[in-house]
C-alpha cells in the first residue's frame, strides 16, 4: 500500500475529518485478527474498507498500524491526524480507568492490603512488571456456576464442563447478598471491583443479571462481564451492556473464538455499541498470544506446535518492530505468558460453596492453572463463610514474618552473590539486595534463606553470635525481603500450628 503523508496531513490539517473511535477500534480488531485482513488492506485499501463496512481511511490512521511509519512520525515530528489523536485519547482514558480500578482494588483491611501488596510484588518478580501492570488484582471473584459450557481447548484455568448453575431461589439470593455484605466488610470498598465469573461463562447462568443487580445493590456497581459466547443471545447481552454502563461499569469484554464469530459480532453490534467492549481475540490466527497454562499446557504436551505457533507470533511482532536491528532476532528466547489470572483474593464458587484464597503465578507443575492457592475451604451458611474468610485473613495474611517460620526463597527465584549482597532472579526479572555498610549481614541472611534450613529466629541468632548484629536489625532485614515478595509463603511453607486447620 502506498504511503501518503501529504494525504494524511491534509486529512488532519485541512479537512479536520475525524473517524469515530468505534470505527477505528473495529479496524484495529480486524488488523490484529490475523494475516488475511492485513494482506487485503495492503493490496486494496479502499476495496477492503468497503467490503468490511469500515468508514475509515487507513492512511488517516497509519500511525496506529504501521510500525515503520509510527517510528518515522515520532522521529520527524510529523503531524498527528485528528483521528489518531482522538483514538489515543480514548486509549489513555481506558488506561487511566484500569489504573484507577487497580488502585481501588486495594482492600481497606490492613492485613488484606499488606498481603495483596506483597503478592503483587512477588508476582512482579515472577512474571515481570509489564505483564503484572495489566492485572488489576481484584480482591474477589464469584462463580455462579460449576464448570463452563464453552470447553475452550486452551482454557488457562482448566474449567471443567458445565455441571450446575447457582439457582436464583430466595435462599440462594439471601446467601449471596449476605456474602456480598461480609465481603464489603472484609475488603472494604475494594469489594466492588470483584468480578462475577472466573472459570465460568457468565451467560450459562440464566439468572446472571439478577445476581449482578444484587451485586450492584450491595456494592454499588454492576460487575464487569466477560463472555466467550457473545452471539448466544445478542438481545440479552445488549441489555447487560446497557445495565452495566448505567450502573458504573465502563468496560466489558467479549472473547472471540474464531474469525467467523468476529465477523458475526461485527455484523450484529455497531462500532459505537462496542466502543467500550474489549474484544479478546482468541482465534488461532490472531496476533495476541495465549498463556501456557491449564488446558493449553496439556494440549501442548501432545502437540508442541501450539506453543511454537504462539512464539512465532511474538517473534514476528519483535521483527516487525525492529526492522533496523542488525543481529539475528530468531535466536531470541521467547517466554510466553504463564497465566491469565488477575485476582489476588477470594475465589468463591456459589454452587460448590467453596472459597480459595489465590494469587497469580506462572503456571507450573505445582500450580498448573496459573495461580497459587494459599488456602481453601467450604461453607454452608453466611456465618460459616464469615468465619472461613476471617480465618484465612488471620492465618495467611500475615504482616510480618513469624519468628518460628522456616525461611526459604520464593519457589521460582535463583540466588547469586553480587558485590555487597545478593541477587534473586526469575526468568523475567532480577532484584539486588546490597549495601556496603551491612554487606556481611545481607550475605549471611541471603545464604541462610537460600539453604532453607533455618527459622527467622535462628537466622537472627546466627547473625548476632557470628556478626554481632542485633536480632531486631536482622528481623528488620528479613521483613524487608518478606514485604518485597521474595520469601516463599506457599501453603507447604506456612510453618504455623494454625495452618493445619486449613482446607476443611
Ligand atoms: S476460557 Fe473461559 S469460556 Fe473458555 S472454557 Fe475457560 S472459563 Fe470457559
């Protein structure tokens, strides 16, 4: 496709024409949906726009899809078209919204807040700051069904097939509302950012909307909806979108499984209707990559080409964005995302009446679905629920390291010495702990924690007898590592008497 800077400049400076945000968003959804649309645009831009019913000039928004042009525009300070400017403002508004939600997800309860902050730091260390920044770490997620009807082959949470939904009986409604009130008490205002699905498809529950209205009634906002079946009942979905917008929820999401479904969604819903609905492209050809977690991991064992295909997408994007790089980009070691989880808090299944206290991690043998379960339990009544959740707060959400806890490094961290201290590193990130004035103490604490044989109290005593460091100074240093998510606090390392009561 011929680049035409003059035309873009004219569009911006002279005509002032501005394509609607929803229309630009639709173009970009198609652009990232796979190679076919890209090829069509490059071959016949106007014909392709006509074919897809897109009232947007690709030249006008070149800065949004052509990496070379975008880099050149920055380097040469080329004028930004009104359409591009308006679209970037829209994206910035969404980013500000996500940041606000992430901040407001921080619970009021001191222990819950401290624990969540620590898990976020642990997660940043494990999966990297960039990926973590996209997670809101919601404090609560409800499942209003047991299992999911969609049976996606790549399901990162490994949801079982749909087995039952939570009926909207008077008793169930009362229990649900009582639980919402308890969570409001435990998590404070942050509970309102909870979501009403997890390893479930929200539309599987025919009374999903009624539960959402209860959620709104108690917590003051309609919970966000992500559906993987947007064409199941468009009229129902339209009503959910309208109700949710009217009750404070800005962004909802549709997962798109195939190009055919994308086409049907685009035919059914106007660009304006979908402006605030994120389309998560899950079709095989799409640019976004899948997480190696849950069922994807299982499938990849028998068909390793699946991960190779996802890695090839990442490499292609890197090459596209670094065309002037002289080295061999093919040798880059690509790490695919290892989780889709974005909750650091309570996962509540209303059908099974279970609670899991969980937080994201890269999927692994121990945590195959991309999240750590710190403790789990069951309940029958609201009173049970309260005592279970209160117990988890007390047992798991510690604010300091217990003196009798055996200390070891986080499961994924590699330890090495650096001048005046040590470094811990995962495949994504490394952090150094070093200080010239207290290098001996730091190194001794680091080595002992790496060995994993001593309690906090024993380490403090060893530092006292061997280095003359006051025990409170050592405990302060240990708590600094704890606060920064470097110490293992997974269930098999919760070295307290009370932890034995978990998992009823
Ligand atoms: S990915 Fe989502 S929609 Fe698909 S099976 Fe898993 S929970 Fe259900």
